[in-house]
């Protein structure tokens, strides 16, 4: 790391997760979920969950098309949390089996891309 | 005047939530009670006949009006089962049309792109050029054709109509019914969703090694929910008073092609974790502002538009699943979730991402069980299968498919005997 903050002030605790979970597209987030280990998911979930509401509230104060790189990075991490929370809160021990089916799915469009291209 | 029956018409409102009143055997016995043949799910000739009898004759949902909103906007849709490629384009005159994606010169596929915007389309082979309204505009070295009258060779048009923002086509050169006639009162149901104002959707796709009807049936019945979806759906629709999460109502008549059911949502459901709670709160807030919403009613409506569409509208979201046959035992499922307006802020974006991922989890849980169902059927061990009360939707669907294939076979047989005379 260069020492520069990848994330907005106040969200430094999530810096160590940016490498794995700051992901550009919905389909890549979905894939990262099924590639991850239970320990990686649990650690990320535990660190990010308490910051989720505050993170979204912070980002909501800035017009979406003016986000700087740290803001975009925070959004990407929170969007990954949406996927990972399903593995942790819902699937639990079944996630490994669930991942086998999951690999057959492709997310071909998300509202994120609709917003940037449309 | 309504041409649909409501069985049973019983629903009591208590404190804004719907009390569960079970549908009974007597309510649904009019559709039949006996075993149902497995042949339609495994037989290759049956599949061949379905393609002609159904997919080349009925109205098929191929897209959304917002995909072709402006003059020149086009999408190309493949109907793999029948090997047809369609060019759906809004002309510069503002009208939306569907054409066979085929050049009138020698039948070459005209457009390779899957979507875009164009004033005209040129065939890559000999550069015959068509306006986005279909007229043939340019033929290189025109003089070497034999009395070619360009006005007689516009692109070959396919019947197209729109309901609730859903674009439908009919491959029959002379459709026997208009889209309105075909949909009947379900047109009103779809329009009642206010989904025509949706201009944004999320989409995911998956293939399954199963006959398209085996996959479709999975999404018609709730009986499996308790066993296949205890984690993803769980207590949201299951509770001690309704342990299987059964629907409260089915809506169809025996002779209908389409059907619907009303799902019961557990009024005492609490989220499984803090992120589900956050996402639900943000979704509700977003839905309250957007018109694509079932938020004003506590129930979830699930419509089945023949042959291959499901439309589900819940208090939190509306989505369609369209299941396309790819072969006798293979199909593709396309899921779209509908929203109004581009993401307004981080909270909207997060809520929409969560909803898509959560829905994908439910469909993911279904995938291997659908393949297991097909594998067992394909072994031909069973000649018939059994449907209980809450699989009446599958039974009703099987009857509709059977009518189409039987009528088609009778028509072919009559034509053959006519030729033999």
C-alpha cells in the first residue's frame, strides 16, 4: 500500500478488505463470493456490517455522479457486503453446496451499469 | 365482465395482513385429480411438436419497451428453440416493429449486434440496405437484377404488440388472436402492476439441463419451498399456521392458458440479520417513492403467462422469469427485476444489488433440484407423476400444453389425409 487512503475518512477499518472486496461489477462480486472461504466472508461481514448504514448515509450526501475514487471504493465494498451477507446471514453452512449452483449464473445487467451507460 | 374464476374467493384482512385460509382439494378438483403423463417432459417428438404448436404460434415476451425507447433503438433476440433471430426496432417514424433478422436478398443474417441504435441496417454479404422502418433502400448494382422492385422487398415483419411495457411477438404469419385477446384479463393484471413506468432493470441468466416445462413447473408450485428454500425464503412465507408457505389463492378457469396465485407473506417475519434488515428498510423506502411496487398490499402476486413467463410482484420487488427451451432437456432462464429510474443514490443502489443477489440465491437453490427432477424423468422409470392440491398450477399448465400439441397433431394429420386423397 502506498499509504494513501483508499477509502473516505472514518472508514479506515475497511482498508484491509478493499483488495478482496472492492469489486467493479455485480457479476464479479457474485464470483468473488463463491471463490471466498468461510473465514474470509466472516471476517469481512463482521467488520463491514457495523459500518454499512453509516457508509450508505455518508455516500447519500454526495451526488452519485460526483463520487471521487475513495467514495466509489466504499460503494464497491458495501455492494460486496450485500452479496456476502446472504452467505453469512442466510446460507451459513450450506454456502459451499450453494456455490456449486451459483457458478452457473451470470449477472448480465445491474442498475449500476444502467446508471452509467443509460 | 371477468373470464376468470377465483378459487377460492376467500381472504380475510386482519390488521393489514392476510390471514391464512387454506385452499382445499374441492377448490381445485375441477382441473383433475389423476396422475399426469411424463411423456411431454421427456419425449423428443413431443418437444419437436411443441416448437411448432406453441413457440411458432403464441405470443412470446421478448423484451421491454425501455430497451427500444428512441427512434433507431434496436435489440436482436434469438428464439433458439425454433432457430429464429428477430430484429426489434423503433423506426424513425416512432413505431416499434419486429422483423425476421434476415436479408431479403439471399436470407443472410442481417444484424450481428445484440443491441444498438441505427438509422439503417446493411447486410454484411452484398450490402443491401434497409431503413429502420424496414423498407429496402439500397441495392448495389441494382441494374443487374431482373426487374427488381425494391418496394416489394421490405424486411419480413413479425407481429408485435406491447402490454404493460412488455414487448411480445408472434411468429405466426397470421396470428389467430391479438395480444389482448390472448392475454384476456391477465392484460389488466399486468397493467395493474404499473410496471409500464419501469425504465431500468437488473438481469441474470442461467441454463439448466431440464425440459423447459420441468423448470417452469418448479416456479409454479410452493410445495418444495420448505425443503429447498428454508434459508433463502424460510420464515418470510412459512409460519406455524402455514408451514409449507402455501398460496392463499389460485386464479384461473379450466380453459385458460394463463394462471396466477397469491402468495402468503408471514406478517410476523423478522429479518435473519442486520444487513437483510437494512436492505429491506432501504428497499421499502425506495419502493414507496417508485411506482413499480406492490408495497400497498401485503400479498405477493405470481402470474404465469403461457407458455414461458412468470411475473412476480411482491411488496419489495417485481421480476419476470422467462424460460426458453434450448433442446428437449435443456433450457435457459432469464430473470429481470424492474425498477423506476436510474440509481438515485448509494442506498438505492445497495438495496437493488441486495434484492438481485437475494433473488439469485433462491433460483440458485432450485437449479440442481430441477436437474435431478429431469434426470429421474428422463430415465423413463415413471409413466405418470402425481400433483397435489398446491401443484394444481403444474396440472393446469400441462393441460394447456397438451391442448396445443393435440390440436396441432390433429391439424397435421388432417392435412396429410387431405393430401393423400
